[in-house]
C-alpha cells in the first residue's frame, strides 16, 4: 500500500505533483466539481446507460436472434465482460479524479491511447447520435396532428397513385387504398429521410436541421454548468421515461394479441445459439448499452468523493440496466403482438426491412389504438428523453476529458461554458450532412464503423491488459479497497480482468472485420444500400 502510482498518485488518493507549486488563486481556478450527492451520480449514470438501446435495440435483437435464446449469450457477456469492465472504468475515474484520457495517463502512461480512442468513440456519438433525437422531435411535433400523418395514404409523399410501382391492397387496415409500402414506411423514407437517387449527399432538410438545432440547444443548457446543472436535470430526464415506459407496458399487455407477442419474445429458438452473429450481437449490445469503452463512466466516476462505494453503485446500476432492457421487451413485444393480431399477419411479418421499431413499427401500432395522438406523444417523448440523457452525458465526457488535459487553460471561470458551446456548434455543423437527402448513407456508415462492436471490444481488451497486466490487478484491487474499505470479489474480478474477459473479447473479435449490427440500428431504408467502397472508408474510420 505504500507503493506509488504511475504518474504521481498514491493509493491514498490522487496526488498532483504540481499541487504545492500552485498559488491559492490557481487552486480556486482549477478546482474540480463534485456530485452534490450520491443520487445525482446514480441518476446520471442511469441516464447514460439506460437509453434507446434498451428500448428498441435489445427487443429487436431478441426478435432477430431467436427470442429468449438471446438471453444466454447476453448474460454470458454481461457477467464475464460487461460488469467487470463497467466497474473497472468507474473505479478508475473515482480513484484518479480524472477524465477519460488523463486517468490512463496517471496509472499507465503508455496506454494513454486507450483513453484517446474512447474519446474518438464519444466524438462519433456526439455527431450522429443526436440526429436520432432530431428525428424523434420531428415525429413528436407531427404527433399533434389529427389524423397522424403516417396513418393515412393520401399525403403528397405517398406513392399510391404512381403507376410505375407494383401495387398491392391493404388488408384489415384503417383505409382502403393501394400502395407499394405501408404509410408508416413511406412517412419514414419519403417524408423524414426524403432520400434521392443521385450519388451526392444533396440538400439539407431544413425542418430536420431546426429539430437538430433544438436538440443541441436543450443539450447545451443541460450541461453548460457541469455537474451542478447535469445533476439537477437528471432528476427528471432519468426518471420520467420509466413512468412513460410503465404506462406503455400496462397499455400493451391489455391489448388483444399481446400474449402472442410476449410468447415470441421469450420462446427460445435453440438452433440460433450456435450462430456466431448471435454472440456478436449480444456482446455489442452489452458494451453499447453499458456505455463502456467511451470514457463516459470514467468521467462520471471522477466527480465522486474518494470514499464513495462505487462497487455497490455499479452492481445496482447493472441490475437496473438489464432489468430495464428485459422489461422494455415486454412493453414492445406486447404492442407488436397486438399489431400482428390487428393486421392478421404472423409475428415474423410485423417488422419488415430491419429494426424499424421506433420509427415504423411502433408508430404503426399506436395508430391502431384509440387516442392514437396521446400514445404517439407519450412514446416519442420517452424516446427523446432516453436519448437526451445519453447525449448530454457523452458531451459531458468529452468536455471533462478536454478540460482535464488542459486544466490551466480551461478550468477557469467561464471557460467551461465556452468549451461546451464550441463542442455543440462543431458537432451540430458536422451533423448537418447526416440530415441531407442521402445523409442516411453517411449515418449508416458512422453507425456501423464508428462506435461499432469491433471498436468497443478492441478498446475493452486493452483496458483489461493495461490495468490487470501492466498496472497490476492486485494493485488496482488494493486501490479499490482503499476507497471502499474491502475487496469486492477479488478472485472473480481479478481473473476476469486477467484472463476471462480478454479471452472472450478476443474470440468475439476474431474474424469480425465487417460490422453488420449498428449500435443505434435505425437505418431502415431497404432500398438505400451503402454505395460501393464505403465499407473500406468505414473500416479506416475505426479508432484503432
């Protein structure tokens, strides 16, 4: 315990080697914020890890990968990879009181690149993840219209009168009309995305640009004062979605056909367990849902008090996160079962053309309900709040990491607000190409290759190597004991960090050079394939 940390810290807590050289004025200027209480930390963490992936990606992956059989690889990755890395990053931030880059500089300088790679992931997320919020805002505003614009086929964007398309008749639908696709699919593809056939990106959709700007304005004022403002905002943004999800669950399970949907969600197709793609999807879902390898957990943990019991916090958050994913599956599949029952189709035909749960399947389902506007507003408000939490915490992570890298310049009065504003403006401008006529192609490219499963698994593997092999697993466990007063399952965590987690991650990465399971998974335009050559561009964008 008398052994000093690399970079000038000790097991008794981080010690800045320049601290004694600072004047009192400098100390005030560079003082780091702390959470006002544990609740703010827990809600901020919950808001980050419990997001859109829980509500639409997890249920969709169950739908895609054999129903309940998907739980097997999911929990294997969760217990042997997700939880150990989740705790490692949170404890690292609390112990060093540093952001996602400088924390690695303090304990293991030669692996500082791990922190930089994680911030590249966060930069990708800050640019494109908020586009989903812009789509959600667009749907929310349209939810106040009666009838819902995606529930009819007599709009200017519908193709029912075009003779060049092959037509088919609807059955048991709200209106008798002909069209090549459902009105919900056409609203998404021809009203929201408005894709074109030419190769260039095309013009910016300015209605979506205004939604994107509004999303960034909301995000900015949620975090501009640091943890002081973030800690207060999460009291609403992290809790209100649960109320809405519970209301949607109660409504869903009372609908006809809900039982069949839930049965399809839980009934295992055991042949799927041998497919490598199922295990890869499970690993990607765990890592993306738990926000590991993004520097976010380290940044949030760095604002804790040194003796906070981060182990109990992490266990509680992991249970809450996975329980929310499973619970959301019941809420979603009950509604999908109702939709299959109402349209008199098999469950396999409910979601066509990809994971269009948020912007095709669920809008179609709510349009079949009495009081469709109310349920649409409720659903899209939940989508926006779930995404907003994750978005502003990602911005907070990037701002924290940059500030900790240049504390003498940025940790001064008024500098943080300017830094966050610069991040917001730059990311807004970089996000504009994603809402052009062919912006969905660029969105798919970033979604598949930026924060992809391969990148996350690669970074996690090196995090374990850095902490367990270079810094020392026993040494890190001693640091944790110094913070919380005891060793948390020392043998389990130690051997996971040393052997089990890197081995599983290496196997999951083996042969996986073409990511086909996007993390956000909202790109649904079946006729909009990525142009030739984009795969090579995408692979060059990996942060390693």
